[in-house]
C-alpha cells in the first residue's frame, strides 16, 4: 500500500503514539528501521500517519520498546487495522476532512464529555437550531453546502442511539439554554428536545447556572473523547479555523480537571431538567 495523501486524525494519532513509544524507550531511528525492515523515509511516514503499519510490525516495535501494557498495544493494533468504510466516508471529498475527523473521533469513543458556554451541543441540536447556527457562518455558506452540513450533523447524532450508543455527558451553561437561535419557537422546541434526550440512560445533561460564577476555561467549547485505554483519550477544541486535537498527557490531565471542576458546580440532572423546563415556560 502506498503513502496516503491526507491521513485522518485517527491515523495521525496512531503514528504519534508509535513515535512516542519509540522515543520514550530511547529506541533510535536507526534501530527502529532495522526492527521494522523499512527505510528512514518510510518510518517517518508511519510516524506521521502517511503509511500504515502491520499488526506484526507494531507488536515487534512495542516488544523492543519494552512496552508491557497489553491493553494499550491491542488498542494500537485495532487502530492500525484497515478501516472498514464508515458512514462518514461517503462525505469524503464533499465536506472538509476536519469535520469527518470529528465524526470518526466520536464513532470510536465509548464516552464523550462536552462543555459549552453559549451553544447547545451539536449532538443534541434540532434541525432548526442547527440551521440557525450554520446560517450565521462567516463567510456565508452556499445553500448546497449548508444542506450538506446539516445532514452531516444529524448523522453524527446517531452515535448516541442504537444498540451500543456512546455514553454522553454534556455540560451546558445557562447562557446557552437562554440563547434564542432561530427565534423563540425554535428555541422552545430545542429545549423540549434537550428534555427528551436527557431522559436517555446513556445521556447525562448538566447545567451550570448563572449563580455558579466562574469556572476554568470559561467560554471554551471542548469535547473530551475517551479512548479504549486512557492513553488514547483525545480532546477536541473548537476554534474559528476548525477543530484542534490535543492528546499530550499533561494537556489531557488539565482538561479532565476543567471538566471535573465544572461538573462540581452544575445542577443535578433533575435540577438541570427543571431549569430547562422553566426557561421553556418563559418563551
């Protein structure tokens, strides 16, 4: 198989983990080249996600890096396996790869934790609410592009349903609940949708009331996606130029602390539903 022209975030992450494993063990580039029976260029491409690595070679590298964490190794092997075509692949070439990477991250995470200050979580948005959000994009989205992104967002929401849905913990500030994207009727329907989704066994919705005051990372929109093992957790942070991904150990610890702090000042799930209901009654 030749080199990839545009690796996915998951493929880049695998390469980064292999390089991290190698350098942490003090295994030189020359030694790795000999172990894997590849040239320097190919090793570099593997560690950047541009080339695949076989399960056999991955286990050889792990063994010679003195990595004894079997769960971690098997998780890496699973990442290295040729990927089956997923639902988001049919949008490849039609939507930015960054959006597909978000769906891929969500699709492989058993537990998603999100925190938002002024927006409703994308996985819990109604069609009309999402339409209002996309409608104020800068520059304005062409009609066809707008329709495609709306369809894609609704498809992403399937990760919370089905036979084996992801567990989801959504932290939403009261400000987001009171924002009237699309007008009062759209906002009221969105709040009703939140109430219904919050009753699902796999979904925990928690609101930070105005009275809670300050909290870490105020205003930042983030998703903490747990991996099959803790070393493969990922944080996705929204920005105006697209999603950014963080997986350094110190950064993961910082964002876990952010979310833990925020959860401590939220209302209970029932208190959150009561707040949502009272806001909806005002509309």
